[in-house]
C-alpha cells in the first residue's frame, strides 16, 4: 500500500479559503468572516471603529514643544 504524501506547509491554499479567515477576530476571538475580515461580524467591526473614534486607541508620539510648532 503506497504511503500518503505529507502535507507541505507551503502548499497552495484552496480557492475557498481567504487569508483573513485563519486569524481570530481581534475583538472577541471567534474565527474571522471573509465578509468582515479581520473581524467576525459587523458588530465587532463597529465596536473597534467606535474605540478609534472615541480616542480609546492612541498611537503614542513625541510631545511637541512650542518652538516645534513654528
């Protein structure tokens, strides 16, 4: 009986797989949906957007001096 060929790590993805579906949703951890990637649902996408708009997510930067403003 011939042995099964090993599945290579670099094999091409199936046509039905999307690259966003392999990672979990950053909000709740459920599998991501291709329609709302990288999130699992429109609700999680909207929660993330609300956090950005309300200022809960902040990208740190250096403080500006009054002299730098000129």
